[in-house]
C-alpha cells in the first residue's frame, strides 16, 4: 500500500479533510507532493530540497517534511517485509 493510499484510509477512518496540507509555504509544497517524492525514491530532506525545493526558503518546514519521509519509508519497509 502506498503512502497516499494510507493517508486516504486514515482520513476516511477518522473523517478527516482530504485536502492537501501545505508543508512548505515558501515553495507551495504539500504533504502529498512529499509523499509522492518519497515513493519515487527520495530518502531524506536533502534530496527532497534538491528535487522539490522544500526548505529552500525559511526552512521551518524541514522537520515536518522529514517526518513525512520517515513515515513513508517505514511504511514501504513494513509493506515489503
């Protein structure tokens, strides 16, 4: 199961809003953008910054971006096992 599918399943379970959350306001990058990049192989925030520009402005988004990447990677590892 991919990261976006898990996000939708959780949102449906808890009746959460499915609109994307902006993580990086400076570059207008959403949580869905970050999950998609993680699924495409981005493994850390340094690569995420190179690919999407996340953290290239004020940098306050880096902690949240890292949490999203880590959660996706953990999900990928658990699903592969």
